[in-house]
C-alpha cells in the first residue's frame, strides 16, 4: 500500500474529494453508443399496452438517462452517439447509413454538455424528419451498415491512448441476424468483413458490448452472429443471454444497469488464517453524491482562476515550503511528529483485510455504523481459487446467519469491519442485489455515546406503553404501510434542483425549472378515513381526550423562566409601542429625544435587534419605517 | 470551558487479585488523563488506591476504620504528574474493600465541592470485587449501600464501575462474588451509576470512556406522524467517530530565543488569473462557478440563495415498512438516536408504544428529516426501535440515513451459480467452510463476546497517545509497537486460532489457492517477494507466498500458444480453454505429453517428479473434460513402460501413491477402460516395484 503524506493528515470531513467518497478517476471512459435505427427497431407489437414503447424508444431513453447520470457523476468521460441504418448520413468517413448525432460546440466524441442532453431528450420527435430510418443491409446492395457503423465508432475512439482511457462501444439492436436478408457468397463476405472490423477494433483495445433488445415472443439469439463478433467464450456467454422480460420497462432497467461500467476501488487480499489469502475487489456501490466542487471564476470574464496555496510562518511571516513536521501541544510543550512517524502509528496491521472470527448476526446492532459500506467480490485474476473459497464462506455465512469480523488495515483509516453476506436478489428488472460481502465499518468504544443513560429516569421507572397502546400503534402501522418500499426510490431533491438550475443557467434559459420533491409525505394517503381513524385511536390511547390542550400545556410547561420573561417584555413593548406616533417622530427628527428604553419598545415590538448604540437604534427604526 | 469542567476521583483496586490486569488499568487510566491534558485541561482529578498495605485518608483519622485505602492524590487540576503516577501503580498486598473506597472518594468530592458542581462529579471504580466488604456497624450491607447511593444521588455524583471479570465462571468465593455483584447492582439502580463487566484485557481498555464529550441535540421538536399527531422528540448522535487529532503544521522559522513563538503555520490561498499569473484577483472580483459537464456555470451566492432548495425544518413520517426491506448495508452514516422529550410524559409513552409495536411487528419507519431551518437538503432515513431492557432508561429509536437514488451504483455482478464448476465449492469444501464459520467463533455462549464495538478501543489512537507520552519524555522516542492486548484487535487471537486449529487445517487442506498463470510474465515476476533464480518449481507456488504477494493493477490475460517451462499446468489449461480454434486442444495435449516426457526423462534424482505429476494430473483432467480418454490412456501406458525400461520406477510409484491411473468408462464415456482395469493398472505395477526394490 502506498503512502501519501497528504492522505495521512487529511481530515475526512473537510475533504469531499477523499478517496473514500470519490472513486478514483485514474482512467476515463470513452463510449460510443451505437444505436440501430432500422425499421425493425420502430415496430411495435400488439403485446405492448403502450404503442409508444418501441425498442428504439427504450434504447434512446436509456442513453438519455445515462447521460444525465454521467454529467453529474463522471463528467470527464466522453461519449458519442451514433445511429446506424439511417436514411441520412453524417460522419467524417462519409459512409452510408451512419449518422453521428451531435450538437454545437462539441466534438463528436466529447464530454456531455447541457445542450446535448437537452437536444437528445427530444431526439424522438425530430428523428424521422432529420435522420430517418432505413434498413442498411439489403440483398440487392453491397452496403453494410453494421460494418460502416463499427468503422465510424472505431474512428471516433481513435483519440486518446488505450492505456489512459477505457474505450467501449455499446451496441443497441434487436436484430440478432443482421445479414439474414442477404444470401450466399455476399452474406459470407459481409459476415467475414464485419467480424474482421470488430476484431480490429478489439485489437486496438476497444471493447464491444452488446445490449440486445428482445421480445417475449422472439428471443434474441446471440449465437446466430454476435457471439463471434464479441468474441465471447463459454462462461461469459451465459451472462450475455438477455432475459426477455414481460415488460419493456424491466428491459430498460436491465439495460440501464448494464450500461454502467463496474469500477473497482481497489484490489485487496483477504487473509483467512494460516496463509490462506484470497483476492478480492472492492467496489463503492453506495456513496453520497454531492454537488460538484466549486471553481472560482473571475467575475468579469468568467474565466476560471488558478488557486495557489502558500504556507506562512505565523511568528515571522516567512514563506515556508511544504512543512515536514506536525505538532501537538502537550504538557506545555510542542511535541513534534514526522510524516513517517504518523504513518507508522497508523500502520497497525500488516495485511489488507484480516479475518478475526465470526459472530451471529444478532451481534450487529443498528447503531454499529459510521460510513457507507463497501462491497467485496472475489476475483481469480491473480489468485486462482479465491472465488471458490469466497463462495463457500459466503454460503456458510448466509446459512448459519453469521457475519465475519475483520480488520481492514488501510494506511489512512485502519478500522474494524463487519463482513455481512448478501445473497443475490433478481427480479424482472434484473439484478437488484449482487451476491457478495458488504463491508460495514464498525465504531470503536469511544465512538459510541450512551445517550439513553443521560436521560435515565431518576425515579427508576421509565414510562412504558401498555398493551392497549401498543395494540393501537400496531393498528396504525398496518394502515401506513409502505409495501414496496425500496431504499433508493427517492431522488435527492436538493441535488436535482441543483443540477436543474445549472442546466437552465448553462442553456441561458430564463425560467427556473420546478423540481418535484419526492420525499414529502403522501398527504392524500394520510387523509384516508382508515388512516385518520387509526391515528385518532392511537392518539386517544396516549394523550387522552385533550391532545390539543395537552400540547398547549406542554409548550407552556416547558417554557423556561427566561423565555417567560422575554415573552412578557415583548407583550409590554407592543402595548407601549402603540402610545407613540413613530412616523411623525421620525419625520420631525424627534426620535433622538426619546430614551433608548422607549426606542427599544419599537424594536422589540417589531422583532428587530435591540443591540447597539442609540444612533444605531434610531437608524434601524428609520430603515424599518422606510424613511 | 471552566463551567464545563469535571471533577473525577479514580478508585483503583490494587489488591493481589488485580495484579494480572493492573498493566491495562494503568494504560486506560493514563489515556484518560492524557486526553484530559489535551482536551479538558481544567478538569480536576483525585486518585485513591485500595488494597494497599498503607492507609492514608482523612476519614480514617476523623472517624477511624477505612484501612488500606490510600489517597495518592487529592482532587487537583490535572497535570503531568498524574500520568507518571498512574503508569507505575504500586502493587497492593491485602484484599481491598471497594465500599470503603467509594465512601472515601465520595467524602473527598463532598468536602471539596459540597452541593455545587452537580452532575460534574464522578467516581470511577475499577475492581474485580472478589473480596468481601466489611460488615457495617449497624444494619445490613445493603442498607449501607442504599445510604451511600442516596448520598451520591443527593450530591449529584455519578459513578462508573468497571469489573474486569466475567459474571460467571470466576474463581473465588461464589457467595462473596454474588453478594458484591448484588451490591453493585443496587448502586446502578439507586444512583446514576453504571456497572460494566469485561472479561478480556482488550475490552478493559475499551470499557472506560477516555474522552468526555457533552452531547448536544441535533434536533428538538416534533416527530410528525401526521399533521394531526406530533410527538415531541430530541435527537442526538449515537455514534460519532473520534478522529485522529488534527496536528498543527510546525514552523521552525522562529528564533530559538523566542519563548512565545507559536510555531504555527498559516495557510494562505491566492487566486490568480490563468492568463496573467502575476495578477492576484481580490475576493470581491471572484464568483463561484459550478461544473456542469465541460461548462463552468457562474452563479453568485445571492442568486444561488434565491433558487436553491429550501426545505422547512421538520421531521415527518413517510410510512412504515418491513424490516427486511431495508438491508443493513444501506446505512450511510453515523447513527442518531431519537428520545422522547424527557419532560413530556405523553411523548415518552407514544415513543414507547411505537417502538414496541415496531419491534413486535418487525417494522421500521421511514422518515424525512430537516434538522435545522436553512439546511440545504433533506435526509431520508430509517427509524428502528430500541426497546430498553433496563427499567430506568426510556425506549427510543435509532435513526440511520438511507441513500438517494443518485447515491447507488447499480453495478451488475455475475451470479455465483453462473460460475464454472471449477470455481464452485464441492460438498466437502462447503462443510469445511461451515465448520470454520461455526468454530472460529467470537461470541461463544457463556463467554464474553470478543471485539464488541462498545468495548473495543481504537488501536491507532491508543498508539498515538502512548507515543505522545513517550515523546514528551524523549523527543526521539520511536513509535511503540502494538502490545498483545491491542494486537487482538488487528490480528486473529492466537488462542482462538489454536482452539480451532483442526478446523482451520482442514479448511486449508481442502481449498487450493495458486497464482494465476495467465498473468503476463513481466507482471508475474513482480508477484514474488524475491525474484527466483531459475525456472525450477515456479509452477507450484504455495499459498503462503500468494498471501504476501503484491498485486499489480490491470494485469490482463494473455493468449497462450505454447506450453512453457515455468508454468506448464497453467499454460496447458489456458490452451485447452482457447476457443478460437478446435486445434488448440490437440496441440495442448500433444505439447503437454512431450513436456511430461521430457521432465521424467531429464529428471535428476526425481527433482522434477512433483512437477511432472502435477502436469500429468492436469493432463488427465483435461482429457476427461475434452473427451479424449484414449489419448491419455495410451500416453500413460507408454509412460509406464518407458519408466520401467529406464529404471525410473519411483515415478510410477509416485503415480500409484497418488492414485493417478487410466481414465475409466465412468469418467469419460469414450474410454474402453473399466473401473477394475484402471484399479489393477496401478496394482499390477506396484508389486513389481516391490520386487525390484
């Protein structure tokens, strides 16, 4: 593990860019979305309840959604959108049936912009008029639109080195046999050249991924053509088989998930005991997404500014190079630590992740949590056999309802962790929970606070609800039940608002968009008679007949002496204040003749601050009067 | 700060029964004092030992009795001397009476502060409570404890008792221990006292809160079940990480003669225009910009305030849902606790009713929270019941923050069932894993749960403060090594490991780990700790080496087209699994045969036999998989014959002992060899070796 002196001194809270919360941006991703626009993509089947839902629509909306995610999360990645089997052509190579979609002020393969997202959102409306659909592979002609498309995509991805960028072509199509319409030697020839083209691309470090669209009544047969194109081998093949969902919506979910490229945070070893060490990859599946960092601009030119940090000696004012030592005052002395010493202190464990033992799941309490968890998945890339051991332990832990306790020895933040096994959960919309271990960061004794004890009842008897009250609460709970609640069903209203505003500003729009806050309670549902009745019964069982009076009493009862006095003063001030004609006094400059006590009547009555000298008070009154 | 200061009297049992853990007591108490020296310099501390030979306390001179209670230090503001004293506690010689010590400590606090400083006076008692307490002059021990507890309560004195032993299975007088435990129990019932029992030295280090933090609420107000029903609650942090201290940067620029030098460093940020780096842009000419794709959108704070999301302060219920709907790994942050407004009886009842109903029905509540007015975002989280098992603590809720849709990355992973059989554990392996998970147990019944977060100290902070203390004496003191007590947090407990040695060994025997041969040669070399001189034996790296191996990112598989000398087995497997041409299988088998032949033939005193055996096993497996039994069987017969001719019988012996024989009809349908024939193949050869020997 490498040591970064900056990391050691870094405080996580102050630093949103901390490695833990940010994925490494070591490599950027370049993606070409290659969308089949043949008439087949536009056909609708009678099975669909909604006629709008064509495969083309599914593909396009997946891309639109992923563009929006991308501009928030990984805006450095570059994308190109390219249709094939089109009537019009637009590409540098001037090949038929291929149309590269783009907007102004942007290269064909470039970072997504606000304009791109906006225009792509209405692509379906303008598509027929501007681009048009037309099958590019016909028996009569020698045109090969798939070949052309791959060529164009490959040319787009020519920029940047394969070492620093991850290059991918994502192919959306519902045609499992693109050369089905041609026969004989032409077909053989076309297949051969297309496969060669794909292989060339792959040799250049470009991976081609297929996102097949299928219908329940006609399965997408990968083996007809695409197995060869993708260079799939035995085991990988099964992962590619599209599960034909009953609903297009589910398929959309599946595609959307598959469009993400998994990014591992790091590779670690997990030592079990006596030299058995597995290879694992860690993934950050859950991390708070925050509005991007602020860039300071020159307010006149709107050009970004360069920030420069300098260290000054507080005693002499001398400029200092990056200081090598830190200190802590202790016993009236400055105890100095070198960077090496501090990292040595933090190096309490030798391995990456060391198993310490197992415990039943009941030992893991709800308050044993500090940070978002990290996901662990085995890899046989370097140590063959890791997966096998991992699967065995994973199964045992699930079956025996136990979790592992381990020590995670990162160089900056070594911590005790719980490894909780999660079984795979698959629904119609694809994999919902991947199988693997979730690493949960545990608190230490000094991180846990015993709040309950502070409020322990002095007289030994804390009030407890009786059976009837609990029964009423149970009834209430049955009424307000969120049956299909899923953890991430809400989008973050603050973030949505943030980016909606940015998008509007970036496009110079005048109107600020309204963003729906999905997190507000369901008022309508709460107003249903059943719910209201259950609520009333529960309320009655706890608070008795007079909840409202009770509330009044509670607020009064809780008011401290000081606030009672404050209230009395305010009431008095309102009365006194009415005795003066303030506007008149102000107009005639008579305010200064009043005492500060009198002036404060006005201020208190109007809830203005009463601090400051007499002139300040008068000024404040004048401002308030609008004089 | 001063009004928040605490007065603490440490009551430490140093009687012989305590000697084996006094080292840990010394450590945890010095840590407590060290943190006070840094974070609460005005706190006052007294120190009382009991079980000592000597007697030294005011009560014994005033009223007599209270023998063997030794006041080492009166209540004074903390200083470095306390740390010194605590690090070398005298070992006592007689049994200690903890009740006497409590009375002495209480007397010290009362004499010094009287009824003032309520709630800021604390006793901290560390004792095994193994020795009987003296009978009082009148009444029972319990009466006496009741009187003391009432006094403590009246003066607002709190007490923490740490009993470093188990509740059961302790050596000593069972009756005395039960009686003492009962008395301590009375304290925790009748006064603001807390008694914790810890078994291991590691948990003793974690049992005492070494840093005093006065908790503050993050929210006080309504928990809105609906607009018609609001419950008054207070919300606190339940967990909050104690961070590694932020050290200041040190400047050595000040002259050594300057006694008042702060040695601090100020960090200064300057913003310069990119075109003209000499031009510094003052703050009022700067404007904040937010990134949106490649664009940076300028927006002033005022503008931003006008358009940004501004929720109202409130905590609202969205609904209840099944506990199973919320998986544990979705918890995002440190945890909060919801407690009913302590002054509001009805609220306590309401929280209690909801918590108990939730627990009974296995439900949790989903809330939307805005803790403060002006907070720029909302928090959605899950409220889970915390039903109290102690009579005097109210029921409450824990609150965990949940992720928003934007916070979740829906990466797709392969199903475990989709992995090839070679990567799936077989029944025997699964059983070994089951046993490991069962037996490598940190929470055995009847014993203390090891590494409970509540009692586990932070080894990094322990180490930092110990180093700090060492450095204050010798500025060049090296970083102290982790002692055995702390090692139990970062490494598996050797005792526990030896207890389940057989299970671990079995696990190790059944699972095989080896380095992946498909790695590029260049990166593979780096996998070794030390570069190997020859290619010999490189094929079989044992699992130990792998554990120590350093990994290289992005090492990718390479297409193998011939079987090399270094890793023949892996090369063979790689070739066999190539799918780009059917010819690879034949070529692989052929090459492998040659390789094995070479190895056997060129072996010098059997040095390559092990490797040849591995290759042969691999070849056998490959031929079964590829339905080429004949190729293997012919080869094996040929090899046997060859060995006999060349007097290399020990190789055949090795094969026989490992049960490597012909491929049978049951293994591969194309084979013509029956099970019996295969068995007799080796048997037939075996006696031959015996004869020849």
